[in-house]
C-alpha cells in the first residue's frame, strides 16, 4: 500500500492493519498526531526537550500496546489518555509541575498588551506579575484531577465528553473538577479584579 493510500485511511483502519502485522503504517498515526502529542506534553512540562521526550515515549508505548486497542473509544482518545498518563507520571516523578504561563493563548504565542503610548506603567507590570504568580501557585496546589481537567479544557480545548474519556470518568465529574478549579483561581485572584 503506497503512502498516499495509507494517509486516506481512518485511524481505526490503520490500527487494524497494525494489529494484523503491518506495523509500518503506524507512521501515518505518528505524523498525524505528532504535533498534538508535543503540545500536550509541553503544556505539562513547559520544556521543549522534555515535551519531545514525553511525546516520543507516548508513541513508543502506543506502538508497543497497539494490539491492546479494542475500539471502545476512538484511537485519538486512547492515545490522548496515554500521553496524559505519561505526562502525569513524569510530573509525579519530578515532584513538581510547571504550568504554562497564563498570558499565553492556545496557539502558544505570548499575548502582548500595550498601552496607547506604547509603554506600560511599572506598578501595572508588578500587579500583572503578582497575579500570574498567584495563579501559578493556585494551579500547582490543585489536586491532580482538577489540574488535569483544567489543562485539557483550557489549554488543549478538549470538550467535556472527550475529557471524561481521557480521564476515565463521567462528564458530571469533569464539570465538578472544572468548577472547583475555576473557583479556586477566581478566589486566589479576587483582589486583582
């Protein structure tokens, strides 16, 4: 099967071919999800090299466990769960979590805010810096499940049903995690609004 024909296959068809012994077609899934896996890992580590290592580890694990994929969820959901679990294990091993800066938007570029005259006031910068530090501390202090739900929703843009599948829980539980995470952030940043 040529490369163009492989790329036209659905994920589940590629997985079936891999499970039948045509493991070289797994490369199509790697190309398709490489950037997403890196982004997830980068959101957890905020370090390019660690993110590369973790996303690569996720692909190796998916490749070695491809026969265990049973089709109860989409391949992407199954793979996403692998990536998140590897990232959570990594952060537990390191004993710390570095969260993506809140001033970055979803595409990873820093958002710059300028005043009309092009300069910013030192006290405004200090307040913004303190608010960011406070938000980072609050995120770091959150229980893992709340942090993960918040990260997947707000940094990766996953829907609540997809987060529930990744976290192997119900949509209602995800909503509770998200509500608690937002409430904690809101409480910690109350003096800045």
